């Protein structure tokens, strides 16, 4: 008697290494869908609902990547990014997501060192590809 062969692995799915990703967004629907997609891809997800909580968790949780909304209560994504880069000096990749169409905002985000700038609405595949690409980069040493 032959036992059935296990189903083939889906080679198109990203092979996450359990990297920890901090999602900072005040929109419950975005947090839920992004978290579900990341967890399904094998990532650990930590959630912050505003900029202040995002900064605190960035220091406490030591994530490998941050997904950051631009417009949030208490502290905007720009202010989070400024503090992250200038005061905390946490060199993790940051993907900024925003509903803002202005190119000045994108230019400022890039000046602050954002790794990827994605406008809402976005395809989840695009976000997952950006996450996978940024986490695959070798760590830069100073």
C-alpha cells in the first residue's frame, strides 16, 4: 500500500524567515488585511495603532521592517520616521503607505530614508513583494 504523496509546496509563496514586522496604522481594516497577509506568508506581526505606539514598539520589539501609514493620530508617519532615523537611529527598512497623492510628500519621505512608498489602495502582492525584497537585502554595516 502506497501512502498518498504530500501536496507540492507552493513555490510562488514567499518563504519568510519568521522576520518580525511592525505595522503602524490607525485604520483597523488595513491593519487586519495586512496582518493576515503577512502572517500567512510566515512573518511575525506586531501592531501599533498610532505613531507614538509605533515608536515605542519599534524600540521594544526590535522589528526587522516597519510598515508605516503617513496620516495617523497623535504622531504622523513623517514624525515617526524623523524620530526613528534621527534620534533612535534604528536603521530598519520602512515601507510607507498612504492615500496621499502629492509628490512632495513622497520626496520628503524619501529624504527621510523611506525604503518604499506605496499609495493606497494597493495590491497586497505589491506590498508582500516589497517586504520580501527589503528583508532579503544584506544588512549594511556602518
